[in-house]
């Protein structure tokens, strides 16, 4: 069997959890297949590929940069037609892929995030706060038009549904994602299989210079979908009554319009880019991770914190309840509820929460070999 493994779509974002999943699955795949299976790696021609991946890749196919998306999608399809199977370790949303009757199409489904945020309404009420610069505002108003007209939702729904129907098999990263796919798109359950995402296990802090202590932590603060604004407003309410309450560290560029709305700016340490080692240090030493995300399919950040027995206060989302039942949950649309949960963070049982981490870790580890078998059988 000849399999094409597409890394090209996530190759430019090496810090994302999807890229880590794609990289880890490829490494595990190449270390656990027999000689009867030929795997070719699909990558962008002018983007660096990590040495650890190159050492394992026995054959490489190249496509051009994704700047010209129509050309890129066409090239991917043309290369894919030469193989028995094409596997995308991500969910295709920008194009409806058709590989014909002789090429099987597999991919991984992380969530319905793109569909959820294409709707008008509560999920994007703070989107404008996160826009900086003229071009960013233009893009916002273009998105807003597509949202309110329903065009964006229809386009996204159509692409996702067609790719789900065209695929022979689809991997979901949680049972919640699988249930959402079946309910939303009426897809046959037999086509879907649940394998948890691979977990990052690096714990080396030798390269960090950070010395923070006694703080709450937010991550991915540059994305309105993570709803950091609501979490910071909740802490603002707490600081109104107790200015000595612990500090807050926010990782990821905090937009100026969000920052200006905070009354207690001196209590917020805003960090832009941090290294992986810095982030590990911040997870390990935080009083709690506050994760007010509007929507998730897996919630990797919770695991990153839980592995250090750091408490987690998070949005009351179906997938997070499934995977991390001993975190403390709040309504992400209710700032007063977020405030009350933060004030009660010490009520979280760290040992039970760490058990959640161990349970997810055990299933994630056992799923790696099952995932390889699923992709190659």
C-alpha cells in the first residue's frame, strides 16, 4: 500500500497543537509500519521541515506555498491521485477534496470550531476587540458581512459535509467531537473512530529565565475564540474588592483594546511570544490555569497544566467535561460566574484532577498504535 501523509497544511504553524499532533503521528507511524507499506510525506517546497521528521521520511513529495490557495489545493489533489490512500492529520476546511475512486481519503476531525464561529451571535461578540490595524479591521468587517448574511456558515458547512462524505474514514479526537459530527452532518457512525490527541511530554526547563510566582495563567490570549477578555474582566471585579489578590499572567499578544478595558492593568503581566520551555514553567508554577474558551474539541492546554497538578478553571464545554471532569467549570458567557469560580479555585481536588490527566494520557498512549493500524489497514 502507498500512503501520502500530508504535513503541508500545518507545516507553517509549528507551535500549534494540530502541528504537534501531525508530527507525532507521523513519527509513530514511521516507527511502527512494516516494509509492505510505503509512506510519502507531502510538504511545502520552501518551508523548513524539522530534522527529526526528515530522518524518518523515506520519500518526500513537494507542493508550492499556500499563498495561491487554488493552485495549492489542485497540486495536493494531483499528488494524492498517485497513491492508494491520502491522510490529512488535520481537518480540511478550505476546499472540497476529491481523490477519485482509486484513492482512499482519510483525515482527523478536531472540532466544529470553524462552523461555530462562522455563525452570527454570542460566539463572536468580542471579535472586534481583538482587531488591530487597518487591514485587520477590514477583514473583520468582511467576516461580519459573511456571518450576518449566512454565507460563511453555508460555505463552511458545505465544505465540511462534503469532505466528511468523500472521506472513507475520519478520526475524531474526542467522543464529543464524534457526537457533534454525527448530529450536525448526519454522518454514518461507522465511518468515525475516536483516538485522543498525542500529549506533549517535554519537561526540561533549562532554557527559561522566568521567575514568576503566585499568579493565575491565561494562554492563547491573542485569539478572541479563547475568550481571555471575559476571564480578565472577572479578575478585574475581584481586584476591585481585593487589590492584593494574586497577579495574572497572560500569554499570547493581548490586544490593546482589551488591555485598555481593564481597570487594574498593573495586576496583569502580558507576555507575547514565549518559548516552549517558558510555557512549561508557567504551567507548572501557576496557581491555576483559567481557560474561558468559547469552544473546544480537546483542550490541550488543560492537560499541559494538569500534568503538574496545577488547578484548572475552565468553560463548561461538553468535551472538557468528558476529558477533565474534576476541573472547576463556569459559563464562559457569564463574567460573574467566572469570578465566583476563580474565587473558589482552591476547592479543586488536585489529586483527582491529576487522575483525569493520567486517564487521558493512558488512552492517548494506547491510541497511538490503534491510530497507525487505522490509517494503514
